[in-house]
C-alpha cells in the first residue's frame, strides 16, 4: 500500500508544460509549468471561492427570500388551524354529496334501495 501511495504522490508531482502557440507564426504566446497537484489546488480554491460568493449573494441580498427558513411558532399554529379547517370542510362536502346522492335516488324512484321494510320482507320470504 505504501508503494501505491508513493506512486500517487509521485504522479501528482509530475510536471507538465502548458503552451499556447500562435497558429500563423508558431510563436509561443504563453507557457506555464503545471502539476496535477497545482491543478487540484486551483480547482478546489475556485470551488471554495464560488461557494463563498454564492453564500454572500444569498445572505445579504433579497435573494434570501428564495430559501425556505424556519417557520415561526405563531405561523405554525395558524397552518395547523387552517389544515384542520380544510379537513372539516372536506368532511362537510362529503356529507353533503352523500345526502344529495340519496335524495336523487329517492326522487328518481329508487327508494327500494333505502327501504328497510322491503329488505326485511325479502329476508323473511327467503
């Protein structure tokens, strides 16, 4: 395992040259010597910088309202009360719908479905 670790560290320290060359004149425009460790450091540094920049953007600008925050206890109680009222209204609507269905059946001469005496008579005959 130490051989693997040494090999990885050695590969991270390998030096490479990055060269920009002008196509027309073949003149060297820019040259830099890089190692994988330098590139890794640069990328991680940029990541930390942009993370900090985005944090500042959300912390100190009106964009803060886009992030959900903790609900205050008074708001929480209000939400619970509204949810309970909503459930009560749903129950009332279901009751009214069932009453309407029963009344419609009774008015359309389908009252035998709800007639308890006819049910009793049918069971006695069988």
